[in-house]
């Protein structure tokens, strides 16, 4: 029973599960296929590196870091604080269109097609 519990948790002892009552010896429980979420995302949205409008890494360069001082009580219980974040919401050259002004859809060389 310990081996069943380690492998399947409490589900192995529920009605219809292997080793539970009259159905002992038959396995009704299955976990289904294991899917890597990153691989699923790539299959749905494709690889950004092959995109004609830049790549994912360019859009989200480096994470921003903000240092904020908190008391122990604030950190333990939680607190709401406001911070000011300066972001560039669209490319100044292509105005967020992702291509050079006056041209058809091709990569803007100023923002590398990100629009930001």
C-alpha cells in the first residue's frame, strides 16, 4: 500500500483504482501525457527568433529592479506601496507600427521591429 500511495497518492485507494476493493489488480487510474508548457507555447506561437519583426528577447530586454525599504512587519504581513516606473510605450521613429515610416511592413531599424 505504501508503494501505491507514493506512486498515486490517495487516488490509488478510491473506488475503481488499482488495489481498491473488488477491482484489485486492475489499473483504472492514468495521469495522461506529460506536456512541457514551454514546448506547448512554442508550438502555438512559434519561435520568435525567426520572426520578421524582431525577437522576443529584444522586446523584453532586461528586467527592471527597484529597491524598496520595508520593515519586518510590512514584509511579513504585506503592504501596498506606489512606485513610479518610466517606460517607453512606443517607438519614437515608427510610432509602434514595427516598420520604417513611409515603407511597407519591414523591420524598423531603430527599434528592431518591436514597436517599442
